[in-house]
C-alpha cells in the first residue's frame, strides 16, 4: 500500500512539527532565547540523524526515499550537526555537492549564530 505522505517531504514535515512543538513548549515555560536556540539545534540534529538513517535504509532496500531537498531543508532548519554526523556514519550523500558543501556551511552558520546569541 503506497503512502505518498511518508515518501518525499512527509517525514520532514512531521519532524519539523515535532521540533517546533517542543521548542514552543519550552518557550511557553519561559526558557531563555539562547537556551531555545541550543534546544532547537539539538532536536533538529537528532531528527535529521534519524531521517538520514531511515533514508539510507530505504536506499539499501531499493524503496522510495526521502527527497534530497527535504533532507537539505531539515539540515538548514537546525539539523546540520545531525545531518553531517549521519553523512559520515552511514556514508550517505557524501558524493552530492549540495550535501558535501551545503551541510557544513549550514552547520557553521548555525553555530556562529548560537555563539553570537550567547555572547
């Protein structure tokens, strides 16, 4: 049974929704903005790592996969550290220039913004 929402961008939407809900809940409880930024990066990285692992498993199994644009979007939305770790651990998307250069640039920008917020 085909589930098109699960292929492509569906998992990214679910991940970003969960991430937004958790960060929003922390904000509602009165967390400081700098703590929210690091929480956002930690959750985004965990979700990105899991989604890369899932995509790799689907690639090995010859099944429909998550779109590359969706994986990149998740990396740029706060999951760059997890994306980069998953790329190395699973040896996934290493040949693609968009991932090889885009994810480290996203990570550098996210860390720079985080350190700027905590100065």
